[in-house]
C-alpha cells in the first residue's frame, strides 16, 4: 500500500526537480501508513499520517502563512516597505520568516520567551527580528503584545493574524483537504488534527465534509491548561480563535501530555518517524477513534518533525527515563 501511495502525484518523489523558488514546494506532502504503532486494530482499519514536516519551512504552517501573505499582496494590504508582524508559538513564525525572506519583506515576530531555542534560532537565521513576550502568559501574552505594537504604528505593518484570518483555514480547504481526499482515493472516513489556531481541522475538515458528509472530523486537544504540547491550545482556558467553530467538529478528544510524548517515542522506534509532540497527540486521538472501528481509513495530521524539539521537555524527559538504568554503586 505504501508503494501505491508513493506513486500518487502528490508524493515528494514526483515533485518537479526545478522550481522557480522555495515557496513553490509548499504542500503536496506525503501520506504514510502507520503500521506497527497501530497494532491490534481491526483488519479493516488503517491509520495514515500526513507528514507536514516535509514542507520547506518544516511544518504544516507553511500552508496558511503562504495563503495569508499571498492574499495580502493581492488585495494591497502588504506592500513594499511594510513589515510582516505576528504573534506565533513558533512554526507560523518560521513559515512567515521563510516566506518573507523568499519574497523580500522584513519580518518581526512576537513569541513567548520560553519557545524552544531551535525555533528561535531558525527564525533569526531567516533574518527575522524576535520580540519576546512574558513566558507565563503563553501564546495569549504574545497575541496581546503584538496587538499593542501594531496599534502604535498601524501603517508600518501587515499582520497576518492567523487566529482571525479566514485565509488560514482557507489554505487547508484548498490544499490539505484535497490532497488527503486524493491520496486516499476518496477512502478517508475520519480526519484527525490537533487544535492550535484550528486552521487545519476547520479548513481541511470542511473540504472533506463537502466531498463526503459521512467523513468524521475530530480534533485533538490538550487535556489541561498546563500542558507540554507545543503548538496546541486548550480552548477552555485560551482566547478562542475567530476561525475556530467548534460546532463544525464531530468530536473533540482530550489528550494528556504524557500519552502524546509516549506516542512520539513509540513512533520514532517502531516506525522510524521522528515527529513533534503535537503529532503524538494527533495519533493518540486517531488511535482512540480507530479502536472503535471495524472498517475505516483514519488520517491524522503530523504537523512537524521532532528535531525541532531537542531542547524541550519532550526529549529531555525521554533521556532522563533512559538514565534511570544507570544505577549508582557508591557507598
Ligand atoms: C506543532 C504544531 N502542531 C499543531 C498546530 C496546530 O495547527 P492549527 O493552527 O492549524 O490548528 C500548530 C500550529 O500552531 C503547530 O505549530
């Protein structure tokens, strides 16, 4: 089955060898069957992962960032001389920084000071400027500080505003959803994605439901306010994004940080798939759904790869658990 899927026109193996610029490589990510970590499911059930780490900026966020920036250029809100600014927990910042560099626009990003070192460095390497917000206020603190900076000089900036810009979910409606439908040859029965801004689950979910109203759209959400799932939001304790419409979901599954981390470790060792914590969360929710089925094709979005999180709790916790074996013989 994997071979068949790889022959799909959307496979990176089929990407054109020469493109006019890096942003042409956004989207068309591969869909990979998760085989061993899903052991024990009914024979008629498959779980497939959409590997968004294959985007040139390394995450699912390349899609909405490009959609919002293209739209702003087209309607005149982004013109030469303006700086692109936004509040972002990381991946959107990297995507905006990459696209800004490719298209020649300066970029300024407001991020909570505790975002991983890897992410900050990548943003800086694309030439973007970082403004730090209070880490204790999380992504909501970054949203508030960014609004304040723009209010002081509204003409100087274009703010994509991923939490409220309909082009965020529209990018997934136009790309992620159609790719999944095509890659599964219309067999997808359940679509699972984590909620950050809600752009992925809303946009791709809407497309899939329009194609086949029987397709179930499921969101994976951190199970508490204090969680270690970078990129995801616990809605009850957050500013609810304007593009997020909970009533369009069929189900929302709470996922604990521990279960998501455990799934990440298993994926790396059982599948050779080194992904970020929100991918682990998506697979925990996808497995919850898949266990209830006798037949079906469950597609989960894996937003990025794990190398971006080497200095975060995800991998430091794992390393500590290995070190438990180093017994101490001293007296
Ligand atoms: C690592 C990661 N996973 C998941 C998401 C959630 O995606 P969305 O904003 O489309 O809900 C994000 C978005 O910020 C992210 O950075």
